[in-house]
C-alpha cells in the first residue's frame, strides 16, 4: 500500500513539473517569426531590406519629340495639275509650309478618298480637309492625323484647263515650294521603338 502511494505521488510530481515547463514551450511556439529572425545572420537581414527598399532602375534619358521634316520639294504646275505627297504611317500630326505664285487647293485625305475621286477633288471640299488650303498659300498649317490610316497630302493648281483654250491667255507656271514635317521623336528614341 505504501508502494502504491509513493508511485502515485511520484507521478503527480512529474506531471506538475511538465505543467510548469509548458508556458515556456508555448512562448517559443507562439513567436516563430522571432525565432526565424534570431536565427538569420545579420548580413542576410540587411540584404533583404536593401533589396526591398531599392529604387527601380531608371531606363535612361526620356525621348524628345519635335517637328521632323521628311519632305521638301520645289516644282512648277500648269492649270489643274497637282502633286500627291505621302504621309508617313503612324504619324499623329502634320505641319505643312507652302508658297506658290498662284492659288492652290491642298489638304490631307486618305488614299481611299483619293482613289475614289480618281485624283480630282472638288475645290470646295479642300477647306474641310485637315491642313486644308484654298487660295494663295502662306505661312504654316498644322493638323491632326489618324495614325491608323494611310494618308496623303494632295496639292492642286486652282486654275482650270479652260484658261488654256484662248491662246491669248498665258497663265504661265505656278512655282510652288512645299515643306512637310511630322511630329516625331527627334532624340533619345530607343524607348519608343527605336524611332529616329
């Protein structure tokens, strides 16, 4: 009987010891982050924080945009003659500078409009076109373009062939200078697809 009591007493003492040690174990388990943090070497910790707070690498100098001349022609026309200038694809803006000794009609249209009109466009319609000119040109005109359309700048001598019927009428040549520019990247263009 005394043996049984002493064994029971020993078990109670052992169990009491286990209960006392549990809070310490639970404290360790309850803060795994602290355990991981203390286990990490100081050099690893500084590396992680520096990578997290590092600023993103810069891509270089920002591209510069401006007017870029792509065509300039000096030519002469007779009554009802004209000239068609290509407009670079994907252009968003056009600047046209014209000088002429006689009145002209000019403006931007799509290739489809040009082909539908068989190259002849009514004079009244030119003013409604982008960069439209009707009469004696002077100075510069700027207009917006559709970058998804294939467009052309059309110029036509206002004078009609009927002027040539009477041999006494000598209209002479219309001396024209046309300078065309588009809004484009002019410097540091690598970040915009390598445009030049």
